[in-house]
């Protein structure tokens, strides 16, 4: 089992939900967060401007290993079609144990 964390601007909420649905995800949670970037370019495409908070969402999804690849492909496909600076970002955490 894996834990996926997805961040995206609020405008991408429906798109993330669609990716999850088409990847076979049955349940997930999400919450509003403020995205913020300090001056610097290590996260150049995360938030468009320095020192400006951005209304964003953080999705938390527990999935079996096979589903993670489908979600990554969906995010990659979505991001490749974006003309904006903002993208959907995804990270995976391997779980050793869960109850």
C-alpha cells in the first residue's frame, strides 16, 4: 500500500478528482491549503510568484501499488497539456504498515 500526496491549485480540483476516478480510486480526502514560495527557484513551477500565497488543495490517497502508476500517468498527461505555470504535483510515500 502507498500513500499519495497531491497538491494543486484550487482551479484544478475537478481535474484531480477526474484523474483519481479514472484511475480506480474509490476514496480519498482533501483539504484547502495555502501554497507559498520563498524567493528562489528550486520549486520554480509550484507557485507562480514569490511571496504570494496561492489557494491550493492537498489530496491524501491510500492506494494499492498498482493504482499509483495509473494516477502518475494521469497527472503527467494533464501537466503535459497545461499552458499555465502551475501543475499538479504528486509524491508517493511507501507504507510499511497500516491498520
